[in-house]
């Protein structure tokens, strides 16, 4: 009986121990599960941080990508140089493109002087936009016109008998007329205004001009006067539009004295072999000499490169070619002159000149095809 009781007691103890062991294992399992759950809950937070870093990284990558795109654009300008390896048939075109691409990259700052009666000098930084060549194509159409302008302003591809040109003002143009002060004021330029200027300004060749030949190295007096009057009309018309026809300054007037002075400027540039893209500006010595020789009280020069003396034109240069180059140059100087702090535009608008004095005007072209716009008082 005692043995039976002892055995029962031992069995009871073993049962209790087994029960206690199962409770302990269950508790440990629960703790482990909780730990896993807690650890699992922390992971999303880490992922979220990684996600934020990923966004930053993606932004950084985007910035880098953008930079690379810009670099590609710059590199694209150099592509024409790489084209030298192409077959001989394309060498002429490639060489021309390379030459123009180099010119386009060579936008440099130059100085415009305005000299008053007491010989003090006022300098305004300006620069000139250089053209990009377009390939000529043959046609049997006698009225067909192939553009030779490289200032990215369009032209009609057919000449008409009564063609005429004008400058249209884009919305948001930075220059405006102050009705209270009766002066032209300068605001802030916008890319939209520059872009729109290229859409609303087009050169229109006339049938007479596409048949009139011009020797760039020996322009006749009559042709020089015609080209100067063409340029003066464009600028004066724009002045009138901006000022609602209020005479805030004198019109540009083509005079024999200004034509002679402009011719002397071109001769001086020729003698000095003065390519403004290589010399980093205007030939001030020549400008000063011409100014002094004619006893002017003030002067201003705008200068632009052109394709007129290069091999981009098949056949002789025509009056239409020259007028288109003048039109494109004036458009670029009036509407896309931010790189020159709008110094060309200010010159053409008469800002800085004596508003009550006559403004004599002449255009000339030197042997390098540079177009000189000379304003004198």
C-alpha cells in the first residue's frame, strides 16, 4: 500500500514537471514570435529610409542625366569636326559646316563706343551673332529662293514682285516706351519672347532682288545706298511701333557722309584683317579715326558676321542674299541679344544718343563678309 502511494506521488510530480515544461516552451515560442514581429515591424521603417534615399539618389541621377544631356548638346556642336573622317564626297559640306560651327561657338563680346563733344567715352558691351550655313539645292524654278541667312530667322522660298519686309514685335518684348517720360525703357527678356520673334519675322525676297548681282568686294554706291535705306527702314519702323509713332528720337537717315564713313570703316577692317570673332571685338582704332576725320559728335557701330563671302552660295551673290543677311542680323540684334546685354538693340533704338540730334546712318560690308551698321551724330 505504501509502495502504491509512493508511486502515485512520484507520478503526480512528474506530471506537474511535464506541464511546467510545456508552459515554458510555449512562453519562449511566444517571445520569439514577438521578437520576429517587432523586428519585422522595424524593417518597413528602414525600407522607408532607403526609399527616401533612393528618391534623393534618383534626383541626383536625374540631375546628372540633365547635365549629360547639356553636355551632349555642346558636344553636338563639335560633331561637325568629327565629320572630317567621312568620304571625300562630303568633305566640302563638312568643312563648311565645321567652319560655321566654329563661328557660332565664337560668340564674343565686343565694345561699342559713343563719343560726345567733350571727347569723354561711353562703352557698352555688345556682341555679334554668327550665322549657320544651310545647304543649297538646285531647282529649275526661276522664282525659287535658297536662304543663305544663318541667324535662324526664316525666309520665303519663293520670290514675289512686290515683296516687302518689316520687324514684328513679339509679346513680352523687353523694350517698351514710357508714355510719361517719353523714353524707351529696358525690362527683362524672356525665352518665350525670343522664340516668338522667330515665328513672326520672315524675310521676303523680291523677284528683282534675286536677279540683281552684288560684288561683295566692290559694292556700288547705288547698291550701298539701297542696302542702307533697307536697314534704316526696318529699324525706324520698329522704333515707331514701340513708341506708338511718338518721335522720342530722330529717325536713322541715310546720308552721303555716313555712307562714306561706313565705307572707310570697312576699308579699315580690311587693311587690319580684322575678324571680330578672332580679335575679340570691334576695331576701335579704325572707328575712332573715321569718327575724327568726319567731325562727328557721337557714333555707334553694330557688326555682324555673314555667309556672303563663303562658299555656301552657289553662283553669284544677289541683292536678295545681302538683304536677307541684313534682315536676319537686325532681327537677331533686336530680339535675341541677351548674350550681349542687349547692347545692339539699345544702339538701334537710339538709347544713349542725343534724342534731338540727327542720326546719320550707313551700312557697309568688308572682305570677310562682316556687315557694319554705323550710326553717327
